[in-house]
């Protein structure tokens, strides 16, 4: 409290500075000190008798300081006491001492400082303090631009993290969407399989019920129909015998003529009854075949072998009925098709029916187009999208567009009366439906027809 400015006090001077244990000397120009160590100092100018630097700036690694000072009146140095204070470091003025230097200030942190010192005069009063202002600059990594750089780097890293996290989330969302899509497709496939199985069960049940009804009706019709056919044949023979006996009688030609005409009419009527009776018999047999429920178990079957076998069977069957029939047969079987679980007898019946129809269409086209026409039937197989396709194609007469939608209906046929029952394609359609497959048809009238049987691999 005794330290205050006085106009009549003896001057006190700061005489020197030691930095890092080395005394420093300053000149008037703004340059480094004479000390040539690692520490680099800067100042604006020098002032006072001891050339003290003005606005001295010390680097962060030049923060080991000691100050020297002296009083102008040195007549009695043994009575001169000093006290000093470094603003920002010391809390109070130092204890008075005759030492003309301070203790060492070690590891001063970066910042602005003011060093003050004053001395006690002979009269026991403290003189006015003298001060030296200086700054210790921080290292580059503690400067404002370094902190700015840190902030920018931090923002950049944050940006990179946000971008990375965003992309990661997008990727995870995409994976999740794909999983959901995959699960949905699996669920949809399971539902479709369930519906297909349900449809097959319903179709099988319908076929079983319809088969029982049809079989009962067909059996009931079969017995009287057999009598009609048998007795029509017997009546035809009796008519021939009647004509033969008339020829042996002594009746005049005028008397025989009306009797022979009656016998001929009876014979003609019986032949027509027999013809239509046999047609009805084939329809009844077709109904029985249509209603027949196969108890055969599904077994691994080579579709290529099955198709080739029934192709030969159909061709030779037609050749047996018509010796003059000839047709070219072409096959293209996909050997990579694995064995599939089917009832070979039922599917073989379908293939046989389709091939027989193809030969029939080719034969009919031959009659229309003449000798330059070559009837051809193609049978091919291939695997596509988890399905096995069996294709039967001909270059025959084709199917009119007006009846394409009806060809799978029971009892519908495009063949002339007496040559078809109309049950073959209907039976084939039902068999393939029970196997979980489909039959499709492509046809152009006058050019040919192609049937495609689609069966599941598993």
C-alpha cells in the first residue's frame, strides 16, 4: 500500500532480461536479439538508458525469464530494497529484498504480461514503480488460425461422418428393402403355391365327384347300348338272309321287288343304327376314360423319353389304321431337363392325344393341299423359368379363331361326325391341371397349330 507514484522519488530502472538463462541485448531496429538460440524475439523499438524493448514478443519456447533492475541512487546500495510484481503470475508484490534481480519465472504460459519493480529510498519510502510489457506468443497449434483450422477439420470430419453414416443408412435401408422384397416374394410364392395346391385339390375333388357320376351314367348307358349294337348287327345279317331266301322262292319278280326293297331298307336302317351306336359306344368309353381317377403315384420321369415313346406309338397307331399315311417327324429334346415327378401314364396320355391330333391335322391338310405338301409334326422340350415345356406342333389345317376358346370343353370337336368324341383335349387339360401345369395353344388357320404343355420341375 506504500507503493505509489511520487514526483520526487529516485528512479528505478529495469536493466536487463535473461531468457532461457541467457542475457539478452536489444538494438533499435525491429529484429531478433543478439542471442542466436532457437528462440526468436521481436519488438517495435527500444527505450530508456538500458535499451529495453517496446512491445517485446517472445515465442512459446522462450518462456523461462529473469529480470534485472537497479536504483539510480547507488550511494548506499546496502540500504536499497526492491520489490517486484509480474501481473498474471504473482498474486502480491514480492517480499522486499536487496537482490537486484528476480527469481526465475519458469514455463510462463502464452499471454500478455506486465512486469513491475520499485525500490525503497533512503528516507524509507517506496518510489514509483517502473514496468515492462511483453507478450509470450503461443505455439502455432494454439493460435487462432490453428483453432480455426481445427474447427474446419472437425467440420470436415463431421461432414465425412455424416456422409458416411448417410450412405451406410441408405445401404442398410436398401438391404432392408431387398430383404422385405425377398420375404414378400417368398410369401407371395407361398400363397400362390397354396392357392395352386388348393386349386389342384378342388380340381381333383371335382374330377373325382364328376368321375363317379360320369362312370355311373356311362355304365348304365353301356349295357343297353351293347344290346343296340349287337342286335343291329344281327338284324343286318337277318336282312341279308331274308334277301337270300327271297331269291329262292317261286315268287314273280314283281312280287319279289317290294319285298327286296323292304329288306334293303331294313338293312340300311340297321347299318345306320349300328354306325351311330358304335359312335355312342366310343363316346361312352371316352366318358369312362375321362372319369377314370388315376391312383398312380408320381415318380421321377424323363420327359424326353416319354415324349419320344408316345410320338412313335401315335405314328404307328395311325399307320396301322391307314397304310397310306406318311408324315415327317422331327424332335428337339433339351437334354438338360432333369427328371420330374409326374404320373407318367396320365401325362403320356396327354402327349399321345396331342400328337394324334397333330397327325390328324397334317393328314387333313395333305388331302387339301395335294402331293407337294409334306405333313410334318414337331415334338420338342425345353426348360424355362423353372418349368418344363413340351411342345407339339404341326403344319396342318390349323384351328379357326372362332373355336379356339372352346377346344378344351368336353364333347367339343372340330372333326367330322364319327371321328372324334370331343373328350381328348378336355381330359388332357384336366390331367395337366392336376399336375399343377397349364396347356396353351397357338394356331393360324391353314398354317398349323402348336400346343404347349407346361409342367413344374418340382
